[in-house]
C-alpha cells in the first residue's frame, strides 16, 4: 500500500530500523548513564548525549540511500561542534564522550552487509570496555576548573603559593589540586586565579558543577 508513491510501511526495513535503533541506544545509555553520569552527575550533558545519539542515528540510517554516508556523518559532527559547542568552554572529557556517542551512532547506522554482526558487536563492546576501564578500573578523576577574583594580592607571590592555596581552600571549602595565577591588577589589589579541584574529593553538588561563572572572593 502506497501513499503519494511512498510505502506506508515496509516491514523488513522497519524491523531493521527498530532493531538497530534499540541496539545503538542500549550501548549509548550504558555509556552515558552508567559510566559518564555516575561519575559527573551532569544532567545537562546526559540529556544532550542521549538525544544527540538518537537524532544522529536516525538521520544517518534514513538518509543512507542518499549516498552521503561517511562525508555526511562527519559533516554532522562539524555542524554540531560549530553551532552548539563553540560558545561554551566544553571540557575535554565531555568532548570525548560527545565524540564516542556520535561515533557509535554513525557506525551502527551506516554499517552495511559488508560488516558482520560479530564485527559490529566487537566495535560497540570495545568502546564500552575502554570507557569502563578508564572510568571504573583506573578511576580517572574528573577535574573541574573555576576562575576566581582574589583580593589578597600579597599572597600571589611565588614564595607564598602554599599560603595562597591554604587561604583559598579555607574560604571556598574546596580541596584544591592545583592553581594558576592569571591577570594581576595592582590598582585594585586583585588577581584572577584559576583553581583546579576534583569533584569527587569535594562532594560538589550538581548545580555547582554546571556553573561556569567567575566567583569573587
């Protein structure tokens, strides 16, 4: 049965779409929800990754016959990178997960009969296993950076670096891993300092993690 020359349903193609979509989203949800989100608690990226994976998969799968294929898939990555993420300072870890999600969705959508199910399963499990090892086995910590405006200009000197670190820790309640001194304004007795800390060590709430505004001390 057709409508304007288009099949209302093609059972074979529709079944393949549903099966591949569920296959792709299973791996995406495991990686994003149980690996990424479990360590960072960033709901904004969780929302973005899952929707992005579903959208890219469906775009690639449904437009596969347009003969754009790999070039089209890489173009999608460039478009999302330029339009959505160019205005925000996206951490390297989040960018890595973004690339993983896009890569998996493209692979699962564009793999054809030349790619066996064993190869497809191995590819998905390999990426999942590597992400699991990095997150859970090696326990790589998530380092967060925040810029603060610091007022005790005398502690900015290199010989007072430990005093500077201790003072910021007392005033912020954060256990600082390292810090970098930026611009110094002697007229206003203030300096911009980038502090780096591990979110797990400080039990930082989710709403604080997602903030990118500068703090003043």
